[in-house]
């Protein structure tokens, strides 16, 4: 009852806002981060959402979703240096044709944050620092910013050369530098396992570059928070499939509130907030993940297969 949100259910006097969203979700609109709730919430808040995405986007292929957005503008998305310019051109053209000014530019697609922030800067719209996104959306740069010993490679040969010439802290976690959703994330215990995993790291969506660093076996937590006045809410993740010997790192379930010892919750809170503000982030909604090394607790399964955090 103490942490219950006390908000009015109805808001009055809202002025309609015009927001541009780059890439309205890569898959079917009912799946992933850009789900139907995003569009319905925008409508309920008086937001006209203009989607900038590829011509063959799922939103355009399914006419029943046409009422979700205010307008759709086809645009070539990608990682080339001209991508921000294409975003700027599309926004300016719409402003000219409609006689309205953009109130904001956003994306829920992590790999496009640098391009979108660049475009927002050129349009004079609110955005977080480019330098912060350049680190936060690159797992190798993120590791270095945290002071961890990490290596990066873009081919099997490079990865194996590093493994044979460097004193690596086995076991390793390897993952795409530009990855998401725990795709192509592998734990490897030795060079032989690395030889099997490395050829699978290249993909059209994640790119060829991958990071190699020490695997932390402690309990994993999700940290989801709105950064405005520094309020952080922590929730546990139950064991990954890989914690039980699988090669998958997909989430199995979530527990809230956290069962971590209070001191470890405070350590996570302080560490994540310190990392975010050090990068330069000041405002926004953030989802972070972390593991607790040398934790006082560990995941155990009871006789019914239900996991819980228990003292070591």
C-alpha cells in the first residue's frame, strides 16, 4: 500500500502532440516491445503517432492496424551514415505538408537510438547525449565503460586468435555487440565450445562484431526505472536457460519484488544509477540487466521445479 501509485484515471485539458516513431516494431504488432499497448496508449493520451519505417512493414501489411497510427511514412532504415538525414528529411516534409511541428522523435528499436538522437539534434528536438547512446547500445563499449576486461572480434578466426593468445577468464559469455532479446548469446567453457559458437554470431540484424568477456554466474536482475528524479524499481529474473546447462539465455520468468538481500539491492540501485548518469543520461525510461557476483544467495529449484533465491 505504501508504494501504490495514486494517479487520476482521467486527464483533462490535454493538447494533442505529434510524435514521430522510427521503426514501429520489426515483427507482428502484438509481439515485442512495440506492442499494441504502445499505440493504444498514444491514442488515449492524445498523441498523433507518425511511424517512419520500411515500406513492407507489418503495420502496412495488415489493414486492421491502420487505426493505430496517425500516418505512415515509408523510409529506408539501416546503419549507414545517411540514415539520420533520411529521418530529418521525412519529418521536415511532413511538417511542411501538414502545417504541424514535431513535438518529439523516438524509437523503441535499440540499435537505432544513435541515428534517432542524431536526427533529433538536427531537428532541435529533445534527446539524450549521442555519446551515451553510442556506449549503451554497444555491448563491448558498455563493458569497457564498466572497467571489465573484454575483447571484441568480427570473425571466427579473430575470436579463436584472441582465445589462443590472451589469458582469458574462462568461462566466457559471447554476444553480439549490437544485439538484443538474448539472441545469439552463448556461454563457452573452453576453446572447443568457442569454435562451435563463434560461427553462429554473424546475422543481418545484429551484425558481425561480438564481445567476449568473463561469465558472471550470480543471480540476474532486471532494473526498470524512469530517470527524472532518479527513481529505480528492481525486479528479479529467475534463472536463464543457460544456468541449467542450456545454450539459450532467454528469460524464463520474472519475480517482483526482489528477493535479493537488502544490501545487494542497494548495491544494484547505486551501481546502475551511477553508470547511467556517468554516461550522461538524465531523463527517460530505461531497462537494464545485471548479475550479482559473489552474491549471498543463489537460485535453487524445489521438488516442484519452482525456483527461489536461497542463501548459499
